[in-house]
C-alpha cells in the first residue's frame, strides 16, 4: 500500500478539505486528488464525498481511517527503530560482570536519557565483525593488533586499563599477602579453564605468564564462575586472576582473598571499537565520556597493547 497516499487520505480527513490538506503536505491540490483517487482504486472503495462544505468521509472512509492512522504509526516506529538518535545505542561488553559493563553503567548514570542495548559477543573477532556489519555500534575489546590494522572504516581507542588481582582460597601459600609481585607467582599454579585458545584474553594471559615465568593451566572443562570459585576456595595450590572491577559473589565460608598485583601491576587493556561513519549521537557521547586510558609507568601490558 502506498503510504504517501495513506498519509494524504489522513490529511484530508483531518483538514476536511483537499486544499487545506495540500497546504499541510506542501503539495498541489491536484497531487492530493490523484493520491486519494489512486488509494480509492487500490481499495476498491470510495473514501470521500465532495460537498459545498468540503470533503466528507464516506462510511468506508470512516472505517478505514483508524487503520490508516495505525499504518502511519507503524511506519514511524519502523523508521525510529533504526534512525540514529531514536534507537538504542547497541554496545558489546564481553561480560556483564566485567569492567566494560561497569563503564557502560557509569555512562548511563551520567546520561540516563540515553537508551542502551547491551549485548555480549564471544571474542574480538566476532565483535569486530559485528561493528563492521553495523549490528552493534561499539564494542569493548582488548585489541591484539594496532588500531591502524583494523578493517577499513573502523576506529579504536584504548579507554580503560584494569588492574589484575590474584584470587586465592584461605589455605593458599599467598593468602595472607597484602600484595604480590608477578615474579612471585613462578612455581604457583594459576588455573583459568576459561582461557580459550585464539581469544584476546588468552593472548593477554599467555603473554603475562611468559613475561614473568609462571604457567597458566587451562585443564578441565569451563563450568562457569561458581564451580571455579568452589575449587579455588578448597585448594591450597590453585589460584586464579580476576580484574579489579570484576563483580563476584561467593558464600562467606569460602573466605576467598583478592590480592593486588604490584611491581609492576598487570593491567588488562580495554579498547572501544566503532565505525567511523556511525552517526548515532549517543556514540559520540559515549566516546567523550570514556576519554582515553591513563597510562601508568608502574603497570604492565603485552607488547601488542603498548
């Protein structure tokens, strides 16, 4: 159905005259007449009768009018769903309990009027493909390649460096330490079954282990956070890494310890990736809110993040 004709029909019904409808639509009166005639032919029904008082709806016109209004509302909703500034800003955060989700929450607190659609994609490859395709507006990722090597049309900025902590159970040899250096981890068993080969986080932790001479074990299936915490709590030998902003809840009797890493402090480098031609105004607001990461001379990142 020709929505311009439907819009013209509604304008005539509201104005009561073809001339006033033409003025409201900024078209000629002849164009209004042609559109209404075409709609009547399409529907097989007469919608108006002309009288000295103007254009009056027929019975069929009265029946069709609420449906015509609904068609125009549906058209506006469809356009608004994809129109920059009208639809929600879609952001990928890798995990809802990780630092990028905190960054998005902070942005929303500062801009409560901004509609957000938060999604979680698996790895940087999937996220970059989604940004490039336009199915997400932005993604928080650790980039293992320089921003200049991103696919054409994409841009990135390092926006947040998140310090790491060592997570141990109460019986671990380092459980009482106020802080630990990465070098002190040599000989200790760091267990991270969620380190999937080929992902950006696996690349980060592999480089961290190689730089300071310890080994990260990925043996066993990854059953999720709760089984991991249960195992760490009961072990005198296993520990794992968590980000400072990673949200975790465990039973009180686990007595887990989050121990800072220092001299140097390993930091996970979060970058924001977006399309250069994305006009969504909330994307510009998000980028301005995040700024760029503050580099600390006492921190450590892999060479690919420097």
